[in-house]
C-alpha cells in the first residue's frame, strides 16, 4: 500500500532568481553589486521584505 501523500508529492522546483546582493565576508554583511550595504537599500527591502544572509544559516538577517 502506498502512503496517501505520495500520490500528490511533487519534486521541489528551484526558482531561477538571481539575488541583487551578495555576502561580503570582509564586512560580514550583504552588499549590492555597486558595494552599498543591501540593508540600507529601501527599494530592495520593499521588494524582498528582507535581505537574508547567504553566509551559513538562512535564519540570520542583516540589520
């Protein structure tokens, strides 16, 4: 007998999204392509809601 959930399970689809920021290990925060701090870009924060850290745990956020 097959479990009920397996009838509806679908493989996870990876979104093809490129982040507008990257983690800078030297400064220990996310920066935009032009070097500005991502957390200070109000338009980016309005669009994304936050800048999730790409260094380690996905539960940390830039201030």
